[in-house]
């Protein structure tokens, strides 16, 4: 992060990082706090105008914001992350699922929906004639295994999956 500030002193650069970390819309708070802590080893947190407590609070707010955004995206069926990111943010941020308006039951439901959607997307690629059939079939079977549902739940069967490999003696 510091590479773009060639003419600023170390104190000015870290002050900028702290200002950004305090910004409620900042997505890189965790990275910025890491930079601040590295510089603080040289010049001390007091000279930067912050404390371990403030940095911890900023980091916890960041984790909570990240969990809320991820949850919102998963609820809308958007994004390529699963609920493990939310669990990690809750753990790192030392808050509860209820603090972000969800429960373990909802995460299980969202997780199942996520894996089903991923499997359905892979199945659509197979039906559309994708080139890498073996890997796509592996993706479908992996998602059903991890998600804990059956191929029938996504409208297919082992026979259909095998048929994708049989077409024109695919070398895939």
C-alpha cells in the first residue's frame, strides 16, 4: 500500500492508512491495520495517534461489515463464496450470528442453496456442450456431496452424467 506515497514521510503515510482504516466504507481495513502495526513497531502507536484497542475495534467492525455484505450477497444468490467466510468473520470479530441478523439454521439453508446452485450451473454447462466434461461432472458430484443432496434434487441422474462422457467418445 505504501508504494504510491513516495514523497510522504513514514508518519504521513501511516496517518493516511489510519484515516482509511477508520472509513466505514473501507474494504481493506484488515490490510491497512496490518501495515499500521508494522510501522508501529518502529515508531509506536501513540505517535500514530491510535491504540491497540482502537485497531482491534476497527478490525472487529471490518469483520462485521464483511460478514453482513457476504450474508446479503448469499441471500440474494450472488457471489462465489460460501458461508465459511461468514463463520470466519464471526469467529475473528468475536460477535454472534444474531449480531448480523442470521442464525445457524439460515446459514445451513443458504449453504444448501449455494451448493445446489453451483451444481445446477455446472449441469447447465454440461447440457450446453462444455468442453471440459470430466471436470464439470466432478464439480456436480462434489457439490452434491458437500451440499448433502442427491443428483435428483437438481434434476439429473448418474446416467445423464455418464451420457455426457459417452457422446462422440469424448476424450475429455
